[in-house]
C-alpha cells in the first residue's frame, strides 16, 4: 500500500501537466523527474543497505547495531545531499547532455530541476528512515508517510498550478513541500522506538569495520543501480531524440510500468524484512516459507496487472493526458505495457530477497548482463523498429534480470541457507 502511492504521485504530476495545453510540459516534467529518479536511484543503497543490515541485526537481537545503523546511514545521506546541492549546476549540465532534451523542453526542465534539487536532504533522509523501518519489520510508518506525501503533493501542486498559475514551478514546489513533510513525519515516527535509546551507543558507529561492511554491501548495490540508471537514462534519451510527442508517449506509458513495479516492490520489501530476519536468525524453514509465499503472490499480481493493462491500458492513458496526438500515438505502443508484468515480476522479488540476505553480488551480475543485452537489442533493432525497438529492449532487459538471478540463487545460494 505504501509503494502503490509512489507511482500515483508521478501520475498526478503527469496528469496535471498533461492538461496544460502542450506536450512540451509533459516532456519537461519527464526530463526533470527522470534526472532526480536517476540521481536518487544511484543512492538507493541508503535504503536497500539499511533494510538488509537492520533486519539481520534484529534477527541476531543486536539492538545496539540496530540503532547505529540508523545513525550511520542518516549521516552519510546528509553528506551526499549537501554535495548534490553544491554541485547542482554541473549536475544539471551533465544530465542534460546525456538526455538531450529538445530546445523547447530545456527552459521548463531547467526551472523544474533548480527547485526540486532542494528536496535532496529530505529524499535521501527518507531513504534511510524507510529502509530502517522496513528492517525493523515496520511497514506501517512508511505507508503513512507515503500516503501523507501524496496527499500533500497533490494539494500543493494543484493549488500552486491552478490557484497561483505557477505551471511547472508549481509542480516542482509541490514535490519539494511533500518531500519535507514526509521527512518530518519519518523522524516523528522514531518516538515509537524510545525503548531503543538505552542501546544508542554512538561509539563504534563509524569504526572501520562497521563502515567497511556498510560500503562493501552497498558497493554492489551502487554499481547495480548504475546499470539501472544507464538503461533508464538511455531509454529517456532515445525517446527524446524522436521529439516531444514520442518522449511524452513513453513518459505516459512508463507510468504503467511504474504502477506495476512499485506494487511488486512492496513484496520485495517483505522479502528484505522477513528474509533478512530469518537469515540473521539462521532459520532456514522460515526463509524458504517466505520464498514460497513471495513467488505465489507475484504470480497472482502478474496475472491481475496483465489483464488490467490489456483491458484498460488505453483508458489509463486517456486519464493521464488529453493531448490528442499523444493519445493517438500511444495506441501504437500501449501493448508493450501488457508484457511488463510477466517480464519483470521475478526480478522484483529476487531483488528484495537478495537485499535481505545481503547477497548483493548476484544483483550486480544480473543487472550488468541485462543492461548489456538491453543496449544490444536496441542498437540492432532501432533501424527497422524505431521506438518499438526501445520497448522490446526494455522487456528483454526486465526478463533477463529475473532469469540470471534465479540461476544465481540455485547455483550459489540455495545450499547455503
């Protein structure tokens, strides 16, 4: 429930700009939000590493390490956020060079970027808090945070855009306001863990051994995320080279991908929390029961989403934008969204399990192999298939991640747990 609100936030932003009267606004939000998605994905290890290490410490009943993990990750997050704000100009220049937005999109995307960058401390801080709460087997607080963030974002964006006429700036400000509201709520949730104060021993939090394990685990996650970023950045960049209409179509259809992926990530988080705790407690029976249930749910959700997109995919597109040309062109590509659930479900579940048991090398290998295949498929097919080759490459990429991870688990992990 927490995760399903995240793509809804993005869909609301797209829906708001999708009714402003020009595809350029959709393209600007697509470029601006993609930049932050990519940048924040690079530091997703702050959440993923926190949940795995915290859940294992909880399984060992090492409550001192549980508290240290929170302090350790928050300190690193604030340092990274400060650097992002200080280096915002070269960061924007570099990302624009990679994505290559058309000249009509650049001014609006620039305005969006220079406002949303100030939300970096809130976003990265929430990564740490969410990961820690998940590791503590508490997904209720992250759920309340996500719901509240979305409500604030919707109300703030609608007020600023339609009440004050701020257009792109209003959408950006609404996002930042929602991010800081979420951070405050996340910090407020720590009051429910007052009993852990007696275990708060800061000495030893930043010692070489502890920091070494934190960064060793997160190095693989970082490099794996770099592969994901490369694929998503290229996907947006290749779409942008086809013009504002194709960029807008891909942006709208990606909302269907995100709607499924964030829902599935909810089960991946269960894999992190339950799998990591069972692994830390060396409880093989509980671990394998967790696997069985996760993949059972994944199969059911895949069927439901596939049917939903086959029946109502174009209807969802119509809700997101009233631009006639965007809606017309999207009908040529919407069927690719039908394939997303079946292609991606395995990878999402295995990601959660691998994070929980800190088997991060398997995640890195699967993402690297799949990224190479993505670029190979697109480069071979773009001459004949155009934008269809881009979507084919994405489907192959998603499927291969799950296939490689399944093989990695069977070959290297199944007999050790």
